[in-house]
């Protein structure tokens, strides 16, 4: 039943191609963003969940509460 309804849609073969292009474009943009971000900022963000008892000041340095 589903196969028959999809075969009746005109131009349905373009949808997988569009989905693949969107998928590749998203992950390519994500890879570019990750490669361009500041490594120090990434280090600070990655250590935040582990430093629950400490806070960061505007320079990214830890200080106790």
C-alpha cells in the first residue's frame, strides 16, 4: 500500500537526494565550525560539567564559590 502511494507521487525520487544533501551539508558545516572555534573555549566548555563546585570568571579561570 505504501509503495503504491509513493509511486503515484510525481517527482518523489528527488526527496532522498535532497535529504542526503541536507545531511552532508549539516555535518560539513558542523565540522567547519568545530575546526574554527577557539580551542581554549572548547576546553573550558568540556570541563564545565566536571567542575560543578567551581565557577568560571570572564577570563575562563576557576575560582571557588
